[in-house]
C-alpha cells in the first residue's frame, strides 16, 4: 500500500529568516496522525537566509541526518567538529547521550536549502558521534545510491538504526526498481521533479508511506531527485 502525503499537506512556517515545511509533528506543529513513520521521526525542508541559522542547542537520542540541496551549511559541535556541508555531502550526527551543535548559513548572498531528518536511535546510551561523506551527482544518476546504513556497507555513512537510505537523480523517462522484504516499511521523499511510484503520481515535496509492497518502481516524468528510506 502506498499513501501519499502531499507537499501542501505539510505544516508551513515562515519565521522571516527561516522558511520551513514539516512532514511530521515538530516544534510548533503537532498532529497526532503524523508523528513519524517507523523509526523516521522528522523530515523538515528548510530554506535559511544568508547569515542566519540555528545557534548552539542540545539534542540526545536521535540520529540527525542533513541533506543539503543548495548552498553550504556550516556545522559546529561540542565534539570538536567544524565542517561545511555542501550539496552532494551527507552529514550524520548521532546525538546519543547528548551533544550541543549549531548550524548556520554563512553566505552573505545565497539561500541555504536543505532537508533535516531525524531517526530514532537504536541505542540512546551510545556516545555522540559525527560522520560526513561526499556522494557526487554522477554516482546517483539513474541508480539507487546507498548513502546511510547500519553497517556502513558500499561506502555509506553508518547510522545506529536498522535503516537503509538511498538517493537517486533520475533523467526524464528513466526508471529504477527496488525490492524489499514485505514486512519492512519504506518512505519516499521527492526532492524535485515528478515521478510515478509504481502507479502513484508524486510531485516535488510529496512524501509516500509504503507498507506491504515487495517492489517499488520509480519512473521519472521530469528530471527528479528523491530519497528512499528502507525501515524496519
């Protein structure tokens, strides 16, 4: 079964410096029907104005995954990490027992556009940790590129949860297929373009909750980019 959560069904907040869309309950948005999906807890699509961002704040018990779409994100944390995450980079911060961090758009001219994703950790007693890798666009073209996994296989970033996260950039009329165990769950987040997910039409910003499907076919109608979460 495939249930589409349309882009316009997400919660929208404009704080001036930040324009954000929440797929699931977060912050000022609460919807008992949309508290997450399996271990996937947060998908926020953020646009941050130049020189703005999130000052140092505390997290624990979450796997925090940042996927930059445009611009560059400057990260600092109390583990001593300081890095810049650009489009094509994958950042994973395991908050574990607790960590402070800040995220800023240090550009003077460019909007920062990103997805902020939280996944419930399998072990909140783990110490906090950080990892970042680059996945060039050509590695995602017309294929499913594994970017996060529990065992870090195929060069993916390691995440402390039974989840596999893939990304793909599809050219118009191209397709990719994915097979999974029928007892697992999947979430699809369409970043750009438009696709058919099996027979369901998805447009930019749409999400899809997938249950009891043994196979998924992604067919691009336009140049399209998406994330696929394979969840326990």
